[in-house]
C-alpha cells in the first residue's frame, strides 16, 4: 500500500531536505522512458480514467450508483405508490361509469316521458297533431241531419283507426258526445250547424273505404238527404285542442305505474 | 512527467469513451478510486523520500484497490455495505491527509 513507503523511509538529512525535495520532484518530472515512469503513467492514467468515469456516472444517473437494499426500498415505495394510484384510478373509473350511466338513464327516462306525453297528448286531444288523413264535409241542403248520423261517422272513423278527429273547431275526444238541438247538433256543449267539416288523421286507405262502405256512414248521410264530400289528404292539420281536467276520483294503480 | 500525462490522458479517454460502469462494479468504483488516490499520494511521498520503487507502487496501487473493493463487497454481503464503505473512505481519507502533510513538509518544510 501507499503508506508502506513511510515505514521504509530513512530520515533524510534535515539541512537539505527542501532543496533536494524540489530537485527530486523536478528530476522525476523530466520525461524519461524507464520502467518506473511508464508504470506510474499507466497507473495514474487508469486512475484518471476511473475518476472521470465515476464522476460522470454519479452525475448522469443517481439510481445506478445505489446499493441493492436502497434500490429495493425505492422499488417498494414506487410499487406502493403505483398500487395506490391504480386503486385511485379504478375508483374514479367506477365513479365516472356511474355518472355516465346515471345521466344516460336519466336522459332516456326523460325522452321516454316526453314521447309518452306526446302520444297521450294526441290521444287525449291536448296537443295539436298533423299527418295523413281524410277531410269530410257533410252538408244538409234540404233537411237537418240528425245527430246519430254524425255519431255514426264518428264511430266509423274510430273503428277505422283514426287517431285524431276534429269537427269544425272542436277536438273530438273519448268523452265527446253529439246530441240533437233545435238549431242543429250540439257537440260537447257547443252548437254546430251544417256544413260539418270533419278532419281525421289516420290511414286514408282504411278510412275512406270504411266511410264509403255500402250501408255505412256516408250512405246514412245520403239517406238523410245530406251530401258528403270525402277526400284523402297528405297533410291534415288538427289544430283544435281540448283542456282536460285532472281526474278527481281515478288514480293510477301504483304497482303498474311507469317504471 | 509521464505520470501527469497519463493522468490527463486517462481523463480525456474517459470523457471521450463515456463508458457505463457495469452494474456489479458500480458500488466499488468510488471506493477503488479513493484507494487509488491514496496509493498515488503514497507514491508521491515515497518519491520525495527517495524511496520510490515502481514495483512497490504497482503492488500498493493494485492491492489498495482490491482490498478496498473487497472490504466493501464483504460489507455488502453482511448487510453493512453502506457503513463499511463509509469507514473505508474515512480511513483512506485520513491516510491521504497524512501523506499530503508529509509531502507538504518535504516541499515547504512546514
């Protein structure tokens, strides 16, 4: 070892120590190709190389210089952190899924409710409707047409699948009635006189034959000396609406309520 | 002179090549460097003592490096590698200081 030299050193003469030390140094600094110089050069070269490598290693990556137990500790920490983050991510993913499906369900329910409200509004006469259908004008040039003839037309339209019906400015609903009065007929408490203009939304190919059936509704009108002009239309607009009072006595059966 | 040139040459070589230290040797290289520094200072002191011998320098250099690495390796196996490498660095540091002091006394008589 390097320190070994100390033990073998003889004490140099104190008087000329400094002078001779510098001389020794300068003498050894002079390049000479002997074995000692070459060996020293080789070893110091090795040292310089190792120093630079170690410095660079130390600077470039702090992980590669660490010991096994330190690396294990770091790995443990990283693994633990990863597990925590994974669990957190899973939780958030579940939460997100719940929120997405929740809003989806809500929207679907809202759309279904809106669609149901429209359907039921048309069926109950609460909202205007339009579509293919027929237009029928019943006139009474000579005699009054009795209410049962008109009721016959209404029943025939209903049987033929008319989805929305209007007489004059009145929307016909499930509770509509037609009765005779002195001046003409009364529909749902409103007096009507001829000509009676019917609008019905439904399949014209079904409605037309149903009304014109031999012995049917229009035949009855003609028997009552009236005239009937029946025409199919691509767009029948039923604009009359009916306010419907909420049922006072009937309530939905809870078990069969909408999901 | 050749020793100084060798030192510079080795440093330049290390800068140019930029080698990666093998994983197995990574914990021992810094200790080996410190041990080699100790050997270098010991050699310089021996030079000024006029007892420099290239064979002794070679053997002391290599054995310093090997023994230091061996101690650290043993410490790693025993589970006290960190503490033992600190101990080696402290001991080598003290030796470097004493050698440097001897060199200083030779050159400056102080």
